[in-house]
C-alpha cells in the first residue's frame, strides 16, 4: 500500500480533480473524504464521474476526521486552511490548494483577502528557479493559483535571461470552473454561452500579488503587473497572453533560445514548435503547460501565449506533482501529459 491520503473539500471542482488523479496514482491510498455543507452525502451523487469512489460518504471537515493520514490535501475556500493546518501534526504532509500560504508579504495578503496572514509555505511550482529543491522533503506545500501558474511559467524565462523590462501586461481567459462550484447567476449556462466578460479589472484580482511576487523574484527587481482576467464560455482551461517590453537589442532568436533552455528538461512544460500556437483544448485533463513565444518588433514587446487546464496543472495536478517531490517519489508519477480531445 502507498501513502494514505485525505482530501478535504472533496465535493468541489478542485477536490474532484484531485480524486480523479489520486485514484490512478500508484503511490497513494485514498482515505477520508470531507466536505462542508455536503457532509453526509455520497460522493457519487456529487462527483458522478468518479465511479471507483462513488460509494464513499463525505464526512465533516475537522482536524479529527483528517487525522491519521500521511498526506492531507486541502481543497477549501480561502481562509479555511490555516486553522485546520494549525491543528494537524508536523509529521503529516499538508498540501493546500487554497491561497492561505502562497504570499510572503503579509500586507499584500491582508489588502487582497482582508484577513490575518497565516504564513508562507514552500511554493508548489517546481519549474520556477529554486522551488523544486525547496519542495523535496517538505511537510507543507502552498499550491499556486491557476492564473499565477500559467502567467509565471510564461514570463519567468524572459526575466531570468535578462530579456524583458519589469513592466508586464497579462490578459487571460479562464473557464467557469475557476470560479468554483457554488451556484452564481453570472455562471449560469444562459449567461455564459456565446459571451465573454472581464472581471477583477484594474488590479483587483487576488492573483495579482502572487503573479507579481513570482516575477519579481525572477527579475531580481520589482515588476509591475497589469492583470486582466476574462471569463470564457468553456468549463475548464486558461489561455494567457503575457507581454513585457523587450530590453534593447533582444532578438527573436535569443528569446526562443532562452525558453527552450529553460524548459528543455521539464516534463510538464513544452515550448511548441515554431508556427504552432497553444489552445486550451491541447491541455484538457493533462498536467501540462504549453506555450509559444514571439517578439513584436513593431512595439518592441516580448509576447508569450500559454495554455493550461486550470483544474489540472493549475490546481490538482500541480498539487500531486509537488507532493510527489516532497515524498521522494518520481515527480511525474500518476500524472499524464496526454489531453482529452475533441
């Protein structure tokens, strides 16, 4: 048998995606599944696609129900992970898919989330410089947000190679699952189908400080981020167009070479062949980030277009990838790079 794992928030989209991956992972044995308002329900009535787990009964989310596991995945609303984590033992690996432990700056957390800062844990994006090493053997993991995952992977190589100025514009389209499973009028099919809309405009989105944090670390100087998310008429996926002013003398050849060098050995990030551009359909259900780079010579801007599945590489897949590293298992164990089509 493998490591025994619990999933808190198993009735939501992130929890369901975690269970889809964990059910086929040879290193994990699925233990307790918990929920909030859905406690007492049978999983199959809420996640009918998880056939092998359909008869599991969801319990309440408490430190007592989560105790006795080697790994606890928290797929909970922001602010809920901190109190739980404080009561779980230091020997259990806790993987938080919420935002509670992502930010290093307490003031930024309090500004965007309005609650006391819980702390900072090792950041679960191994592809960023220095982060893979920090995950090995850790007992605490903060899984990145979906928008920061795609945006950081798209722009970090330009900064680490010294090719971009620290002024970034990101426009990203996400599927509706990124807003969670709770019913909301603006997410009804009749509201979403055939329409796109912007939200969190003007620097208001909570992922903005996280993107800024990652890019600033890569650049070695403060990076200004203008981030505009949009809602697309699809259930899952993110397509991000990320641009930054190119430094003087930067060429397309140098830019492409930097990206190929950055991701050549990465199992889950691919720079596509020249002339091929990513789409969200190429990533559905896969723990992959696909991107293409260009240099807009007229405007002098680096342009990177990147796609991920927000529920897989953007949340649950990234969580399992990081947990694999923490536990000393192969990083790609139980994770697929094959998407679902059409």
